[in-house]
C-alpha cells in the first residue's frame, strides 16, 4: 500500500552502487558474458532472426554488436550509470501497481 519502504530500500541500494562504482573485473566479465550469450543465441535460427530484427529496430546491425561491446569502456559505463541513477535529478517516481479489480 505504501511505496515508502520499497523506495527507501531501492534508494539505499542505488546510492551504494553509485558510491562503490563498477569494478574493472566485473565490467570485463559482463562484456564477456554478453558476447557469450550472443553466440549462444546465434546458434538457434529463430533466436538469431529475433535478435537481428530487434537490433535493426534500434538501428544496430546484429553483426556490429560484438564490435560495440568490445569498444565499450568502463569510463563510459560509469558515466552512464551516474546519469541514469542520479536520484537528485528529480526524475524518480515510486508507486504501488495492483492488478485491476484490487
């Protein structure tokens, strides 16, 4: 009923992540995982078609995706994290969402 406790927990977690930051080894591990997951999906024709369509919809060629991941930098990732998780920017809202009829 009250989003307050959830908001408090989430806000506390976001502030901790922003303070701690992203470690280089975690960043590199995630890049390898993304590339591995992509290769797994390309092994299945239906998944490969879905991926190609999804990336094309946002203007990215599926075959360029590995290059984009490899070029991603920790600095850019940290900047994006700070930009998206800036709790003081006034862009946050919390609400309780219930199924219709409750």
